[in-house]
């Protein structure tokens, strides 16, 4: 998934880019509003993260211009303008979601996942991979119709893998989702957690490439 990040705060922009690339997103980071207009009209990305207070051209004007030009790319606004009226203006201008600064990077990742599900037509708040189902509203997991009780860490691991079903997920991506990028992870901690999850599902439900990462097939057995 290719994301355009439009953010002129260098420290925040670098942190967002680093966090999203750890989650296997491709990120193009722009700092000027004028450059953002051209990029959005080229429709080179699947999602745009758009700050409002930009040099060159205000983010709200960029959004209005893009929507008037029939650009359909989903847009998530990132801004310090937290007044209700400002949020209303942003949504009315064509934004798909709105996140007020300061925000936690985990919440940003969750908003991106939510928009991705909508883009894929998944209106139901549920992720499925064959007979494996995760209800994001109740956090209930079923496999072949049987309810599976998971710990918090096991649930986080499962969700990260299911959101990328059929694709190999790097170890550093999984470790960042589970433990945060700033924490030291004990050697083997991820492998132990995968082993525990396999025991509750089945050994074949999670595949691995040694020293690289893990994957849940699109139809796990």
C-alpha cells in the first residue's frame, strides 16, 4: 500500500514515515502544499495523510482542489485545529477521516487499517481468512466455527497477520506491532508467541520463512 504523507513538521513527518515503513507501507513524504496538489492529481497513492497548516498551499484548499478535480483517493486529515467547526469543514471538503494532533502512532495505524477496509468494501468490522475470523468490535476469534480464547499479545499478533493474509510479514514489523519500536525485544519472544498461537489454532495456520517473518495463508488449515 502506497501512502502520501503531507506534513511540514520535520520531526513529526520523520516519525510517521519511520513508523509506517516498519508496518510495510510505502511512504512518499512531501512537506510543501504545492507539491501535494500535483501528487494527489497524479493519483499515485492509495491513501493521503494530509496536514492542514502547510507552506505553499493550505491543506484544506488542497483537498477542495483535489475533490473538484474528481480525485477519489481517500484522505485522512492530520491537524492541530481541534475545533469542532474545523473538523466539520475538513469532512465537508471531502476528507474521509480526521485525526487531531497530538496523536499516538498506534491510533494513526488503526485509522489507516479502518480506511483500508472501507476501500476494500469491507463495511463489516470483521477480518476473515478462510475459516479464521476476527470480529474487531467484540475481539472474538473463531476458527472453523470454534471460539478461540487468546491473550492480548496473541490477539495483536493474529490481527497483524490477518490484515496481511497471503503476504509474508517481516519480523521487525510484527515486533513493532507487539512491543513498540522503542522497546528492546528478547530474542525468541516473537517465536514463542507464534508457537502459542499455533497451538490454539493449528500448526499450518501460520507459515514462516526462517529469520525473515511469518504469514497466515488466505485460507489457513
